[in-house]
C-alpha cells in the first residue's frame, strides 16, 4: 500500500475491551483484528459492530414486530410469540459494504475499515418466508422493507431534513428464500445489544446493511423502496441505455483476504511460513484460491481449510518459503467462484467508497533482525 493507506495502518490502533479496533466510539463502530481469524465461527465478542445511530434500548416485555403493507393479514408478534414459532439455525458471513476502505487511494470519506469488518456466525431465528406466509403476502408485492428501532440524523451529505429510522428493502425473490432469517440468537446465545437485541434480520449473501438490527417493522411494498439508505447511501451507479442510474447495493461480491501475515509484518528469510486467509461470495460458492508473493507477477494455488458452504466463508492456507533475498514483498490473494468469476484487478469507481473486492496488497518485510 502507499500514500494515505500506509499512514492509516501505521497509526496506533485503539482497542475495545474485547480486543476490537475502535473505528468510531459514538455510534459504536468496531472492527475485528483480522489477523486473529482462527476459527470457522467468529466468536461474538470479536464480531465486528456497525452502527449508524446509538444502539436503542428495547424492553423485551414491550417488544412487538409488526408485519404490514401489501399483506392480507397484518401481524403484530411479541418476542415470546416469535420464539415459539419453528426456528432454523444457519451459518452466514456478514461483511460491511465499506470493508477494506483504507486500501483506497486517495483516502476517501467514511469509516476507515481495514480487513475486519466481516465475520462468520451461526444465526437462529424464524425464516422471514414463514412470517410473510402467515401474513399473506400479496402477489403484487415487489420488495420487503426491514426497519429498525435505531433513529437519528446521518452525519454525512446528503443530510435529510430530519431524523430518520434505519431501513432497507430486500427484493421479494430474496425475501422468500429459506435462508433469510428474523434472528434472535447469535452463536447459540441471545443477541447482544450491539448486534441487534432482541431481534434482527439476517440476509445471507447480501452486504451487512441488509441485515437490519433492532428490527421492529416489516413492510411489504408494491413500489421499489426509495429510502435514504436505499438510494442516497449504500447505492452505486449503473447504466441504462447509456445513462447513469442509481441502484441499491445488494449481493456481496467475490472476495479473498489475507489475515496472516499482517501488513508490514517482518518475516525471517528462507523460512517456511503459512499464509492464511478467508474467501467468500454472495449467492455462489468460492471454488479456487490463488496467492501471489511477488505483487501479482506469478500465482500459485492455495488450499481450502473449510468445505464449500453457501453464504459462509472458506478459510484457506498457502505454504510459502520466504526468500533469501531481504527486502519488501507484496502478497495478494485472488479467488474464483463456481460461475467462473474471478476477483477484479482494481476497484470499480461506480461503487464509490463501497465494494472493495479487488486483491488487497499485504506488504511484508523479509529480514533477519539479528543482522541489523
């Protein structure tokens, strides 16, 4: 990395009591130190936290989840009623759409996430499909809007005229898939407050902003949702008949990330070192992983530690004999999915400060400190 990137990763990193890196104190935005990735399931205390407003305090005894809009039988369920419905547990990777923003040159606005605004967890809850069936989803409903209890005024332009709730919509065809959950447990325990207690949405395969926390309302709509977090933010530029149009971010893009070695880590020359990382995709499986230790001039196959599992990451490793020649080396990882898609060479500017899924350079130093 160069320029602003080098400056960012060299700065002292503040940590929370659990070891998470503080990106913003209020509202709470915390990042997992990605070099700590060891287990397939990310421990809850190390799972990244992304908040747009202060976490609301919800009394579970008063909690209600309302399902309304383009449905025949509007519902209002309390927490106990939701818990009594048939549940499912699914493993899913969530990634913030701005993860790895620190790698963009020149530096851009927004939380300067490095590699760890991502995690893989087990989520337990009621399939959204079951709730929509119970409410009688109308045939002409095109999207399902998920709204949380968190509310406030965004700090960055464009600023809306007053406080707004956090809300995102999911296309109908995704909302009725069995993997989409209205979750009340994470890794076998109640959700923590920062992770959406008492109830949140989990939309596997989509960027994390779709998995609305502190969920209080589900509304089926007959027209595409045009809310702030659907258009002004978490959007990208596409083209229709040669003209730019704004679309909402949705499916996660194919990505692989090196967890170890860390950026600017010093390695001994002529030693065996295991390069370790993880790869994930949206609605398909990651099938191949390759690593370069010479800034992309040559590539070698790496090996997966985990089997392919839709919507969950696959950890991988690559055994590297470090060079005899002392100096700086740039490592890259590049994944391929079941559709034959390979990670792009660079960041697509149409995504603005989001979707940083090109191979990210991890620069390391090979030297023997005893020879200094």
